């Protein structure tokens, strides 16, 4: 058995408890080990980060990719907004994404002579989150004071689309040109279902709350994706769009930087990666039986990472989130709206949450996202009274602790979970890079089941998923 991989450290944030209060990480407890993702799936791509060369490889990859894009329409007297999203800063400490943003600024300035290059970083429901990332990575200084966070409640701008007027954020589009700087991490598959993943920020991070709520409340997964496409295809946005630069990600790390002035061509490549590699991890999670989820990562409950997959996706891993023939996942806000007051779905075709998850131990996670659904449907223990009080004070989680218990320590929480559930199998969502921190008993199950899952995805599921999206299968070189 391997020793556990060092988890992502706690971070100072208004959305989380003081890092000094995180006394013990779950991976430090007895009986914990790690499994490298390439041991589970040897066909995972080679990564460039993390590596001994550090974040410099991201700059080198970005510079090489940017050589292939035409920047001639950007003139010295113009202004350029580099558009970022908050999720990129949670990938592997945020340094790779920040370095790509810095490189974009440097290359655009060097090649075009334009000196008015700004950063606009969008958020979700934590309206000050990207302000923290901007300062943490020194982007406010690097962009000469022209780096700001933009929130969905900021001033909007009407955008005429083929389906009517939708609303973007004025500060996003207040430049002559925009550069779409994103990443291919699959993140909220339960919402976007890997449909137009590369286009999604135009209906989310860059949009007013009235428009972006389409994903959450109005149309739900699958159907809502056309709003982002409608905004991006609009005459207004197309008149400003220069190109897109994506940090390309696999479950085991950063695999490169992909730059293209054709966002839909880039989207097809992003879709291939998301289905081929993340599909295996998510399918494997769906095959596991009776385990405990331990949350131990500086993100809201839904976004904590394990093997490159977020907790919200594992909660729905009992169904195939990539299969577009299945109308609703076990969890989205849209799905949640169909639950009655007794906590049961009102429609027969709404799947239950993943019953293989017997308990959730929340050692460390952030507020800022409505997650009472999780504690209501999965037995939950929160470590530390300070963390419990933080959630009690969060307007989005006023009832979260009504359904959860409080433990004094990580050790006591895990011991209670072991005794109550009858299992010592644990998946730790702590952002371990390149592998997955788990209990020794679960490591054996992962290694045993992975080969069959890999074959199932390659031979049956991947061709089906791509066919549903109208994308031709491309074999990796």
C-alpha cells in the first residue's frame, strides 16, 4: 500500500473556517492509503503538471499554443478583456490557471502592442471569491490594477440573441475584444451533462443572474445549455470574440493548453477528454458499494474533489450522468425542486441519491452554496463547532445543520461513522493530485473493478456518449 498523497492545504477565506482550526486531515488517520489513477486506468494521458519543472511548464505550453492563433485584429489602441472563471483557481492550488492568465496577458501585449489588457474573473454564488484569488495569485499587481472580480448581480448588458434578449455582465463586455480563458475540468456534469462544456461560461460566469439561473431553476440539465450557445452566437459577442484559451485537464493532472479561434472545434476536443477520461472515474464511482465520503478540501460542499471528480457528481453516480437518454440526475437544483416536504421525490422517474454513500464526514469544506439537500439525504457529521456555526450563519445553508451532527474532532467523527455504518471503506475528497486517497479496504475494491470499468467505457459507453452529442470518436494517439 502507498502512503496517502498530500492533500490540498486549507486556505484563508471568508467562506471557510480559519485554517488553524483544521487540526487533522482525514488522510492522516490510520488505515488510509492512496491509489495512483494511472494504476487504475493506464491509458490516462501524460500530464505536464504537476512536474519537477513546476508552473513554468504551463507558461511554455501556453506560449506554444498561442503561436497558432491569429491576433492581427487586436490593435495597439484597443482594449482586451481576458475572461476567467472561479473554478479554474481551485484546480491544483490555482497556480496553473493563474499562470495561463498571466501568459495570455504577456503574449497579447508582445504580439499586438496593446497595453490595455484587463482581467475579468467571474464567480458563482460566492460573490467575493475571485477577489480572493486575484490577490492570492498576485493578479491585481500583474495586471497593473486592471484585474477585478465580476458577480452575477453586477450591472447587466442586454444581448440580442436568436431566442430573444438575454443578459450578460457589462464589465465582461466593456472592451473591444474578449479572450475566453477557461479549463476543461468537467466539474458540474450533473448540470451541463458535458454538452457545450466549453461554451457554458457565456451563460454562467459571464451572465447576469436572471439568465444564468436558466441552468438551475428554469430548464434544468440538458435543456438549459442552449442559452450559453445563443449568447455566444449573438452578433454582439461574435463582434468581440478574439479566441479561447483552455487549460486542458484530466483526472490525473494538467495535460496542456489548447487555444483556438473556433470555440466549437475546441469544444469537441474538450468533450472527447471529458467523456473518455473522467467518464471512467465517474463510472468507477458508480460501481462502488457501501462507503463513507470524507470532505476535506477548500471549496463548498458540492465542489470538493476526489480523483478529479466533485462530490456532487459522486452523489449522483448511481446513474450515468453522461447518458442523455436519462432526463434527470439524482441531484441538481432542478431535481431538488421536485421533492416534497417529506423529503421524497414527487415524480417516479427522479432517481434517489447514491445509496452506496452510507455517511458523509465533513472535516473541512466551505459555505456559499445551498447544500441542505446533501445533509438531508445523506447522514452527515460536521467536525468542529466553529464549522457548524459557520454554516448556521450562511444565508444559503440555514437548515444544513438541522440534518447534521457535530463531532469534536476528525478522529471521533470517523470512529462514529465506522461504528454506525458498519463499513471502514472511505473515499477522501481532499484534492489529492495524481491519485486518490482512500482507506486500504476501498483501495482493493478500486483496483479490482477498474479494468472492467475501463473496457465498458471504451467499448460501450464512450461511443454512445459521443453519438448522443453528434461528435465523431477520435482515438488518442
